C-alpha cells in the first residue's frame, strides 16, 4: 500500500518595506530636508529641499523608485 501525499504549505509571503521619501540635503546638510515626489501622470520626479529651496526634477518611467530621483 502507498502512503498518502502530504499537503505542503505555501511559503510565507515576504513583506516589502516602504521606500524612504525623505533624505538629507547635500547643499544645506539638513537631516530631513529633501522630499521626493513622483508625478506618474506627467512622468516627472522631483526632489526639493524645504530648508534651502533647492530643487531638481527629472523624467521617470513606471518602475522609478524615490531614491533614483534623489541620486541623479
């Protein structure tokens, strides 16, 4: 006689941590000065400092994380 097949449990789903949207400013060195926003309707990513009013914007695609707009 054969054994019964055991039912294997599916592996647990890994939770993805949310990416940071606030970074330190390279110009004024404020710890949480730079805020990154992505406008998916117009495909524009913008990083701007609330303290010294420096800003940078670039074009994005659908798989563009917040960190890339800060690093460019």
